[in-house]
C-alpha cells in the first residue's frame, strides 16, 4: 500500500482493507500538505468497509472536503454501498438540462395531485358509507376524534375569536367615527366575522392542531409499517383509520365555527359598548337587521369544506412520509403548510362564487 502526494492531489495505490488501514493512516500522518483537494483512486485495486471508512476520514479531514477522482467500478460500488461520497467528481459535474428538471418536477406534481384526488375520493366514499359499514366500524373512534378535534380546541378558538372581534371593532371605529357612522360598526363586525373571520380563524387553528396530529399519526403508522400490518389483517387503512378522522372533523368544525362567530360578535359588542357608547339593545337591534340566516349559512357551510381539506391534506402527506423520525417531522410540517394553503385557496374560491 502506498500514498503519494502530488501538489494538492493525494494518490492511493494497492489494496485498502482492514490489514492495511493502520499503515495508510501512519503514512498519511507523516505527509505534510497545506490542503488536499482531490484523492486519486485510479491505482486503488480493492477496498472493504474499513477502507471506505479510512477514505472518508481522509476526505473529510480537509476543509473544504476533498473529492474522489478516477475510481474504478468496484471501488465506486463499494463507496456507494457503504454510504461514501458520490464518486467520481467528473461524473457528478454533469448536470441535467433545466427543461428536463422542470419536466420531472411537473410529472411529480401531477402524480402527487392524482394521488391526492384518489385518496380524497376514497375517504369521502367510505365516510358516506360508514353508517352502513359495520365490519370496519370501531366503537368510540368517531367520538374520540370529536374530543380531540372539537372539545380540546374550544379554549384556543374561543380566545382567538374574542380577540378578532375586539380588533375589528377597534380598527373600524377609528375610521367610521370620522363620518359620524359609529352605528355601522355593527354591520362591519357581523358580516366580516360570520362570513370570513370566524370560519377562517377556526380552520387555521384546526389545521395547526389537528392537521399536524393527523399527519404525524399517519406518518408514524407508515414508517413503523402499522398500515401494512392492517392490510395484512384484511383491514383497509382508509376505512379503519382515516374515515373516523373525517367524520369527527365534519361533526366538530361546524360547531366550532358557530361558537367562533358568536364569541367574536359578543366580544365586539362589549368593546363597542365601552369604546363607542353603543348600547347593547341598539347593537342587537342593528345586528338583527344586517345579519340573516344566509350569512350564518355561508360561514358554517365553508367550514365543512375547510375541515375536509385539512383531513385530506394531513392523510396525503402522512402517507408520503419516508425516512424515519425525520420524515415524520417533514411530513407534519408539509401537512400544516398545505392545509393552511388549501383553506385560504378554498376561501378565495367561495368568495368569488358568492360574489357572482
């Protein structure tokens, strides 16, 4: 075994295995060099796992790390098998054309969109048939989801809705007072909270709480092969795991939205009383004139679609999880971001629909 230094290039010849690694390390310690940029493996006839570890040590001891050049197929295969640096540098320098990369990304996005739609259709189909599907029914599964999604979210949804109602009144009064139109603060508060702010705040909170929990659970079951175990036991994961999630969401989120609307309007009424001097009787009289059943229907009907999108997105990213605990965290993050994006996009579509 022989090491030879030519400028900034280190040449290695012979066989690098567990019997020669100590001698190679001693030779390397005796070398004097400011910086090694490349490690020439053209003369390396063979290498084992100990040799790969030694090569990686030599490469990473440089700052920046050196790169391999001129490795034969056997050495390349061993480096790849043992998780070493990609060999050799001249191959990695070849980049795929930008158009090919763009096409690959578009194909991946199309496949992901197709998988999302198929999963959403499957979950929706089995949820509709859930009351008739006794085989896949789990006692208490939907009630447990309602507690997790609904009752446990009441404090945070209520507090945020109260804050939103207070902010809307305070900000609108500053403008309306200039025109002597303080009474119209009721119109602004009622319509904005019932149609937009109430459903939106509720959905975003649920996306952060329950969307992340759904994605984390599905991803963990995927990584630990629990979903495969259910399939082996002739239990469909969609019917057994995901249908109760959607059913619990559809039962909980409309009630949370209704509560959010009431608390938001109630908080705004209290602030209007103190900040503007608007009596409660006057506020409620104006409220009954400007807000009708259609406004409540618009706000609560949105919540069903928001909740379904949160469940579909969480399950989708959970099923795509790979790579152990790191993959679970990555899928959870993607699910939260995707759920919030889906909620905002759906809200924009509903706004256009009701406008037309």
